[in-house]
């Protein structure tokens, strides 16, 4: 595993090691009626049983995507490990459309995972390969298999091998402790990046997945930091008087958009990271914040109250023209582009509360996706199929995710403390 090191003032970087107490767990809250039936047969084990159930991880990945409905293991009448042992007619009788079989064996440097994806209706093999995983990387190998299966069937690149960053808060009032974590997309293998007695906000992944930008109050005033996850090296890139908030990386990784109040009201600025020069993008008497880059890098989204309440606007970087995008309701904020640039995801206030919504940019049609009431901080998976966000469950802050069509959702609660401000990484391989 990669390692993080160093310490400073009241904030302490800890070793990049797994911290079980910070892991998140998956709770499926809504499945899609249109999910494709699939069976992931428990993988046979040659010799000693492996420490992770690879087939179960693959099944869980596919289920939480909302695209697939895995068959329960107790409904499987046979458990083949190779395609030549499959009786297709029996699986057709169970209405299974795809079948995943395989086996795990010990190797000198870890494990070998052999798997096959089978088309049940056609009685043919679609995929078959052997994956090598290090001794502690079985989960990573399973996520890789999930990615391959997902893409082969849907034509969409899988995002199960990605990661998420998030903030935790424990304690009350003046005795709170804040943590910045990264974890696998399913909440496992959590690793602490930063710990502080003062708030940490707005983590944002660099396009290459090697750095995080975030806001820290460790000097008792907000400043934006950029940290390399492999080395632990960090630099403070913005500490102007007033507000320094909401960093967002440009697609080429050379610039950061942010909200600064250095000249009065919070406005959108763009910083060139190499020389720390800043360019003011908006100039109004309103509050402008929460920037996000278009996938092509030619425009920025931002939230502004210039119309009397929070709404989402787009700024064209070439022409300087700005246009209002949201008109449904009197509160729309934290806009985030879909990876294809054809839609935005946002927080929309309706009669049911603050919820995650999707708006098509061509038609302007807005659709509410989540069923919770206190949603915030949406972040889109790099393949555009899911949105992760923060919400409330009882008295605790938790992370939830909803599919881009709203048909499937799941929750990622933590064993202790509030969880907030999620950020989904880009593709990492």
C-alpha cells in the first residue's frame, strides 16, 4: 500500500494503513425493477480458503450499481467453477441471463483468480481471464473483475476500482475531532489522510487521482491545501484574507477554481497552480461559490444568489458570458457536471426537503433522484452511473448513493461519528 507521512501544528497525518473503525458498510436501500438477473457462483478455492470472498465482493459490486440483480446463493442448485461444468438449461429455468464462475488459488506473490462470464441465453462464454492479486489485494482483484463484467454487459466502463474521499466528525461542540479519509468505492480499506481538531472541508480529487485539494481550518482561518497521497507532501496554495473555499480541479490538473472573498463578497477565481496566480471570474454583489469544471474545461458551473436565492449558473471561460441554468424551484445548489457534459447533478429543494436531482442541459428538465430529506455535497462517479452524497440518518451524518436514473440507491453508514463531504475519485487505472 502507498504511505502517507508528516505532521504539523494541530493537524496530524497518520500512516496510510487500514483503520477498520473508519470503514463504511453498504446497505442497499432501493433496487431497480429493471435490473438484469445475474448469478455470481461462489468461487472454488484450491487449497487454503482465501481471506476474502471474491465472488461475494463481485456480486455486491454489481448489485449496488443498480444494473444487476444477483441471484441469492441459497437459490443456486449447482456451483460450477468452470464453463465446461455449466448446465445452461438449469440456469435458464432460474431466469438468470448471465453467469460468473471462477476459482481462487494461492500464488507465490499472492493469489490467482480465474473467472469466466457466461451468456446463459446464448450458452457461450463472453469473458475469461486470470487475474493476479497481491496477498492483501484480493478485494482489488475482485473489483477489477466487477469492472470487466460490468463493461462487457453494459458497454459502460466500470467504476468499482475507484475510491472515495470523505470527512468524519466525532465528538460535540468544542471537543470535536475531524478526519479526512480515502476508501474503496464500497467503503472498505479506509485510510486516514489527515486528523485535526478544527474543521476540514471540500475534498476534491486531482484528475490523475494522485492528489487531494481540501480546505483546512488548522490555523483557525480557512485555507486551501493540496496534498500528494503517495508521499504525504502538502502545500498551502490559498490563504488570502477572508474566505478560501470550494476547490475544484480543472480537467488538465493545472488550475484550481475556488471561491475567495479577498475583494469583498465571495466570488469565483481560477488559480494557476504552477505560479499561484489567480484570475477573478465573477464580479457581482452576490455570493458566488461551489465551482465545477465542464469536462472539456471550457466553462464553469457555480452557485449564486444573484436572483434572490441559490441557483446554478454557467460561465464561459472564452467569452466571459454567464447564463442561469436552473429555474425549477427557489433553491438549486452545488451543481456537478455529468462526465459526458450533457447533464448536471445538484441539490434541489422541494416540498420533500433538500434532495439530489439531475437536470438535462439541453431540455432543462429536472428530476429528483433521492428519497432522503437533508442531502448535500453530491459527487458523480467517473462513469456517470451513480452519485454519492451526504445526508442524515437519525441523528448521524451518513453517505448515500443513488443511480443516475434514480431507480437504485444504497447507504454507507459509519460505525461511529458523522460522515460528510464525499468526493468520488476519477478512474485510477
